[in-house]
């Protein structure tokens, strides 16, 4: 904050009101974290985190959140493309429905999932007859579905925004030069979209990692299958074991920070078409 | 923003301002275990009817969470716990004004969806792993009670889900998503006509509920007396509780 990158107004100091508000915002976001770290039982943290139950919950969390993010990407990207590129009646309605899980209380989402996929749900009987799936309670598949339900909107809106910002002339230029539809998608659209896709994937993964309400409602709380770190933390808290809850929270925060910091360049990078960004999305 | 939007906003603001204003009543804040929800709502209504100048504010959650909140300095006047362990914590930390008194007793109940898809007729059936079984987690009072009852009967049951609240167990049975659930006898009524009870026979294992005045305000002690008195006990009994 000491250097001023704008030389055209050398005498102007940063507006105090804005800086003050920004400091308050940081305090609002960081203070609970500081409070948690200050109450963390550091001396026993190692043994607590080494407990089988904790490692099991961590494993479930990682598996479920990554699978949910993968589902969000595979289904969310075509949806984002449809919303960004096609004009059809009811598009606004579709978008509203897609974004609804972001504002819906996750517990409501969990109950709604029962009405869709549960034994007495809309397609529950079909699941039973065709795939032999009796119940999704206590199954990792159920936990992934619950996490994908709440996290996919984050991928869809980010990818759609990226698609809208894309200059369509680049794509039409490529096709004028003879590139087929798939070549344009693979060589032009996806590489240009890569930063948005990475941001969307990170957001939806982060949402899936923190998911609690829909998971415990729809998939239940089963150790090793659906008991993710958030569920284990809530259980420890309900059981009057705040120190175990704090230790697992620190673990969850640590994992999230590692990944967010690891992806920060990809995420916040300026929108330049660097050749290395294409390596991930196009196998060429 | 258009004129309609401004009108709506003004209306909402007016509602917020008037709705939040107090009416000069004495408030008594009662922290009660989730399993007491319906019974305490009735208790509060009757107490308010008898004491029109008092406003009873109820806060329901798992006993352990309530105990943790009181330990952290929450402004509760009365604490009613679903077991002794969580009460002992609060008392041992010197957070209470009086000594806890037992006021209600609860038993375990085995509930199934009303069409009983898993054909559950006795506690022993719960050892069948193909059943979708919902129970409370062993760390919460209803789960501890369920485990003790199952152990006494020598039944080895593997729950598909360990809920942190007894009502979450009931919900899964009501929706027909679980074939069986172990809840409190007092929760059965909340299941309405969607659940049926499987008789468990005589039970030795029970949960006793203690209540205590947390603050030293007169209204706190008075509300505790009301719970222990004939009116309070009548209401509790009507919700399926016994007197210890």
C-alpha cells in the first residue's frame, strides 16, 4: 500500500474511509479464524489429527469433494455453454433454477433430494428397479450427489461468465480459416476459457469441501462413507468435545488454504492467453 | 430502483422496526433439550397465560450444544438437559444459581414407517444388515441410550446413519427412507400417522432429565417450580414423559 502505481495523481492519498472499511472487512473475515487458532490445543493437535476417526473423515472429505467437483465440471460446462450461447424461451427460468441451490438452505436441499432420488422419490423406484439401488443413505455416492447439488452452481455461473466474456470473433475467425466445431472448441474456446474453468472448479470444490447440511440430511452420517470433516466436526461439537472439533476445523482450514494458495495464480491471473494454460485442457 | 421497490423496502423496514420492539414484558430465556420441544412450547404457553407479564423465550438444541453455549457465557435463565452428563458439566463450572432437579424421564422407542417395509417386529430384527437403520450418534444422549438398550438385548446393530439429533432419525423414518429408527418414546407423537411403534417390552434403561435455574433471577426459579409443579407435570405426561 506504500507505493503508488498511478503517477497521474501524485498528491492524492488513499481515501481513508475506504481503507478503514476494508480493514473492518478483513477483521470480520479474519477475526473468527484468529479466535479459533488462539483456542487450538496445539500441544495435543498432532495426536488428535493422527486419530483414525479424523484421518477417515479427511479421506472421505477429499474423495467426496473431488468427485463432486468433477461431476460439477462434467455436467456444468455443457450447461454453462447452453446458458451463454443459446437463446431459448425460459432461459432466465432455467438459470434461476440452476442457481437456486446457492440460496437454498442445504438442509432443504437434502430433503428435496429425498423427494427426487429417495425410495419414495420421483425416480427412486427407477433407481431400485434398474440399478438395484435401495437407498443412498450411508453411501459415498449419496454424499457426492448432495455435495454436487450444492456446488455445481458455483461452477456454472463462473464458466458462463467466462464464456460471455470470450470474444466470439476469435472462434468465428478460426472456423472461417477451416477449423471444425470440435477443433474450435478444443484449440480456441477451452484454452481461452481455462482461467474461468479453473476458478469455477476451485469454487465448486471449496463449496463441496465445506458442505454439511445436504450431506447429513440426504446421505446421513456413516463413518468412512459419508462422515466428512464437517460432519465429524459437528458431531464432536454436539457431543461436547470442542477440542476435537477445533482440531479438525484447523485441519480443514489448512487443507483449504493449501489448495487455494496453490491455485491462486491460475485463479487471479490476468486474462492473458499464455500458451501453458492450454496444456491442461487440450491434450493436443 | 423503481417506486414499487421503494414501497416494498419501506414496508419491510417499518415491519422490522415495529416487530422488534419489546412490549415491556419480563423475558425468561429457557435452554431446553431438543426432545423437549413440543412439551416446553406447551409449558411456555400455559406459563405465559398464568403470568401475562412474562415472555418465555425458548431455545432448543442438543443438550451438549446448549451446555457448551452456557459454559461460554450464554444468557440463559433456565437449562433443561436430556441427560445428567451435560448438566453436571454446567454445574461443575459454577454456571448455575441452584441445584439441578430431575423433572422427567424418557424411554427408547423403535419406530418404523407405517407400512413397515423392512418387516421389523422386534428389537432383534435390527441385527439384519440389509435394513436401513437410523440411530443417534453414540455421543448424544439418545444414541447412548440406544446403544445401552441394544447391548442389554445382545443385539449387534450396524446403523446406516448416526444422526446428531433424535428428530433427524425420526424424519428419515417418516420419509420412509429408513426402515427403522431408535428414538425417544416422546418423539413418536411428532411422527404422526407416518410412523408405527414396535413394542420393546419392559425397559430398565431410561434417560432422566434434570432442570436448573442458571440465573439468580426470581422468574427463573419460578419457571423451574412451574415445571416441577402439578401443571408442569401434567403437560409433560401428556407428551409421553414419565416422572422420575
